[in-house]
């Protein structure tokens, strides 16, 4: 019952309002610091820039956001189909949207996988199998980001060479974090003995520090989770070609968002090649993932200004391009995924309530007739 309450708490209006409030605060603080640091009394901000934009280019951006969500939905659909659960495109979009939405509004993206697992179990997929599916999806997502970073190094290695030490550090921290996460996921799927050894040591340490008391219960739950994660490996053994398809969609999920910045450049009349902008956006995305903030808010905006000032020397125009790019690739993505998730949640809740009322009426009816 406690686990069920914890899962439902994730969807409560209070919990979401708190998480969204944190995001708004981080964004407000970020914009305040950026505008203050870039403010030049001799070159005041010209808001008429917005009136001169060619908005047709920016209006293409939502298409790329939708395609990015589709890529994750496609991955989940492929994995679920391999284990015998054929789900519609609409259902898989709900799973993907809930993952993206809750990852964006919870610290360190901790709410994404529990939310997706919640909707999978509601649609009839056992929790053990939904957990395995999500672990496999996270594994390829992290490996995909590493490949994604490699594309930037191949396209424009000179960009990285020109970065300041702090900018290089962000890139390597982001890359290192995802490499470690991918290694942990693979370890959980392959080496049961190693995971038992490491996990047992961690649990005993936490118990000794009085972080929790019921050590045996934690160990039992830990052993059960290992079997769930390792079951992912059997999916790949049955269909090795699945590896390449999952990796392709994982890379495309990230890569397909990068041209949005180029569309912003076109709308503002900024001259730059598509390859240059895409490569720089990749570095920016990877570097921003180094900080465990909801949706990488704050760090994404700050790093964008630092990196893209090479293309846009005017700080005011650079800020405008950042706001426009992040509004589509970041904020619009959260709104879209939030709408898909919450509309589905409300419909499912209303439907379940009606079914419960109908069942109650049927059970009361015969008693009243008697």
C-alpha cells in the first residue's frame, strides 16, 4: 500500500505544482543572472527584434519536438512487442510523454521511469516486465547520448578545442555521467554476482549509518530487482538486430531536436551553417546534462549563451536566440508531454470512477430487489 501511495503522490496536483514551481524559480533566477551579467547601458535590449523575426521558420520547431517524442515511443513499442505486449502508437506515446514530462519536472529526472511504469502497469503490463523495459530503454538512451556526443566530435572537433576549461569540464561531466549510468545498467543486466557484491556492501553501509533499519527486507527487494533487470538481456539475445534499431531511435531522439536552433538562426537572419549549429547544440546538450536539475533548467540556458556567443557576438541577440530555441526544444516539449500525460491520466481516472460506480450499482441492485 505504501508503494502505491508513493506512486500516486507523484501525480498529485500538490506534488506537480511544487516541482513546476522549482522549475519556474530556477528559470527566473537564470534569466535574471544572465540579463544582469550581459546588460550594457550603451547597448540596451531591443525588444523590437521580436517583431522582425521570420516566424515561419520557428513554427516548424514543434514538428521536431513531436518527432523526438515519437522516437522514444517507437523504442518502447519495439521492446514491448519483443516480450509479447503489442501496444498502440497512442499508448506508447503516453508512456514516452510521461517519462519525458516527469523527468523534466523532478530533480535528477527521478520521476520519469516510475511514471512510465505506472501507466504500463495500468494498461496490463506486469510491473516486473515494465521495469525491465524501462531499464533497457534507459540503457540505450544513455548509450545513444554517448554516440550523439561522438557526432559532435567528428563534425567539429575544433569547436571543443576552442572551449574554455569550464566548458570542456561540463562536456566531460555530462559524457562521464551517462557513460557511468550505461555501465551500471549493463552491469545489472549481465553480472549478477558483481551487482550482489556491490549492492550488498552499499546496503550494509547504509544500514550501519542508520539510514534504514530493515536491512534484510532491503536485500530481498534488491535481489528481486536484479532478476528483473537481467531479464532485459534475454530480449536482446532473442533478436540481436533490435540493438541497432533501439540505438538508432535513441540517437535520433536527441539529434532531431538540434536543428531547432538553426531554425531560430534563420528566423533572426543569423548566418551560420547547419553543421556548425548542430555540432555546437550537441556540445551544449551534453554539457547541460552534467547538472542534475529538473529538465537541465538553468544550466542549458547559461551554457547556450556561453557557447553560441561565438556565432552571435551581440549579447542581446544571443539571449533572444537562446530564449526562442529553449522555448521550442525545452519548454514546449514539457508542455506537450505534460498535456498528453495529464489528459490521459484524467480520462483514465474518470473512466475508472465510472466503472467503479457501475459495478457498485450492479452489486446493490439485486440486494434492493430482494
